[in-house]
């Protein structure tokens, strides 16, 4: 089974993102704190990470850099989800996909289905 980690501090969005990924066939884990996410990413190898950039304790950009620098996570696809249009624009060339909030359950589910975040 495919594995997705949702790193989002907003409880409502965390549930929406997790349910959308589960509907698309992923087992999910939700993390709502940047420091916990940083620690957990040293232990797991998800297929996809849905990453908010504004998190408590460790900024999402730092987590993004950690993911990209970790050879174990070289095949992990990162979907950045942010309400910050400036940061979204900066991240477009680095992330596998950038989503500008607000994002609905249906939108995320359709995007996951369309892009098939399934790795070879």
C-alpha cells in the first residue's frame, strides 16, 4: 500500500487532506507540528508528503530541504500546500506540485487521481 504523510497544522485541513489521500488508496499519517515532522521523517519513507509551509516549531521550507537532502527520501514526492502566494511561486520549481490554499477535499482527491502519485 502507498503511504502519504500529511504535515499540516490546521486540524480541519489535516483531516481533509488525509481523507482525500485515503480515498485515493493511500495509508496516511498526519503530523501537525514541524519539530515532530522533522523527527518522524528520519524514521519513515513515505511515497508522498503533503507539506504546509507555515508550521509551528520548524518551518515547512526547512522540512522540504530536509526531505530533498535525505537519500532515503529521494523518491518521495512532495506536494506543497500553502496560502502564501509568494512562497508558492518560489516553490513551484522545487516541489513536485504546489497547491494554493484554500484546497477542498474534492480538489485534492481529483489532483491525486489525475497525477497518480504512484511511483514506478
